[in-house]
C-alpha cells in the first residue's frame, strides 16, 4: 500500500513581469504575451543585456 501525504493549498499568488495576479499572469500565458522588453526602470546602458521582464504596478 502506498502512503499518501496530505497537502493543503491555502492560496495562490505570484508577481512577475507577466502580471501581478494569478489571473493576469495566466492571461499573459494564454495569449502568448512576452514580458521581455527594453529595460526602462533604470539606465541599462552599461550592462551587456538591456532587456528584462520588469514588474510594474506594485508599490
């Protein structure tokens, strides 16, 4: 007999460049939207990579 481990999910959440809510992130995934864009929140000129998946809308 296989022993089962109980798991309780108390909520879901994520913050990333694709969205700041589960629904927003899922919508971005379903629509194939990329969060990668030119970096705008700071001067990236001295860095070899100038694109990122910036998070906006969060204080």
